[in-house]
């Protein structure tokens, strides 16, 4: 029998976890570790959960200071981040679950990609919430490196926690993003076709400049109202996606960009990601309004090829994607039908 423990203290058998049926684990997204709010009603809800639903092995004995090094972010504030993300997911879709690693090695409190310093202690906090009936939890699976069946544990707000959300006197607009979230991302090489892991790095004048420019752009996006006026609900179905259960959502959370570099190399990629408009087709993009004004998307044909011509001091006078039969005959190549 497995035991859930916090430090050296045993809490409850693992079998006590609330193993709710999450019928579609693909209807999920990774946990967002940068949710934050100082709203007094948010603090009151977190205080109630901390006081009434978590065991003393987590909260500490009343009046006693926890021994050992103190975390950069208190365990209660780490709980606040988790509750806020469960709240945001519930508002988005009551069936939407959050993917969360239950491996202590995945929680690096000092990582630049973890600005609120969430730690591995969030694992027993989550398990305790499940035991208390506030979180539905479906355990992850691991079949080996790169296996298709691998997935992280899924969690979502239970009916009990949803009732608490309904009674709470705060709204979605009261939940913000933590200002210190990293937007310049360096990733490792892909493994088994999966996105490379985030890599720590030391800042340089170049990374600082990129971060400053992107912050200014994100500030501009945050001050702009970007919408598709013809939609009744701020949702666009993913018609061409492998799984269409998660629509593209038009929300300020999805109007914040980051730059991603690959293969631990600052010369590789560096593309911008994160905008909801990047996930829809050109027909939907043509309907975008910014601050109640219609927009026009300018399409630069063969942009990168034209840039190469310009670097060589030449002007591109033809369509680079039009491979004529004369060119094919000259190269001795043809299309295979």
C-alpha cells in the first residue's frame, strides 16, 4: 500500500485519492504556474481551504514555525496559484482538466521559467485536495521514453470546489498573470518527436534587449481590444486539429507572446508564439477587429526567399513557388505522380 507523505510525515493511503473519471484526458492543458491575484476574496477562499481542508502535516501545527529552510513562495501562496488555475480552467470549460507532473524532479523552484517559485511541495498539496474531495484526479501513465501512452496526471475542480467558485465574490478579471513570467524561451532538442525541454541560461545584453522589446509589444497587446465581432461566443473550433475538443479561445490570456529558440542555440528559430490569432486560418484572421476597427492582413509572398535576394543585392521578380516546366527540364527533375 502506497502512502502519501509530506516531508517525513505520512498523511493518508494513496487509495484515498479522489480518482474521478476524466473521460477525455486530451481535453486538457498544462498547468499555468503564473496565475496570481491579490483580490481579498481570493485570499479568503484560499485561507478557508488551507484552514479547513488541508492536514496539519502541510499547514504546520498552529503557532509552530516550520523547521528548515523556508520556501521562496509560501506553501499557502503556492496553493493560491493552483486554486486560481483550477478556477480559470473551470470558467473556460468545466470538463477541461489541467496536466500536472507528479514527479518531484520536474518542479524546479529556482528556474527562470517558474517565476513564482512553485516547488515539489505542490504535489502533496494537490493530493491532499483530492483526498478532501476538492480536486478530481486521474493519475498519469508512463510506458517508457517517448511512448505514445505517456501522459501527466490530470486534475480539475470537483463539484465541491466548483460550488465554492460559484459562491466566491471574485471574477475572472480579478485573476492576472504574474509580471515576472519569462518570455524568452530556450529549448533543448526534440526527443521522440516531442517539444524540447526548457533550458536554463545566463542573460546577455541580447537576451535582455529581446525581453525588453517583447515586453513593450505585450504591453501594447494588453492595452488593445482584439476580437472577432461576428462571434456570439469567444470560441473558434479547431477544424483541422487532431483533437477538436479544445477550441481556440479569444481571451487576453491568449494575447501574450513569447519567443522560442531551439536546440540550445540562439540562432535557431526565435519565432513568436502565444497569440490566439496564430491558431486560426486566414478566413478567421480576416475578421479580426482591433479596438473596434477592422484589420487587413498583408501577405508578403515568398518573404524569406525575397529576403535572401535582398541580402545578395538582387530583386526577386518572379514567384519563387512557381516551378516552371522549363526549370524542371533544366534540372532533370520532375514531379512524381
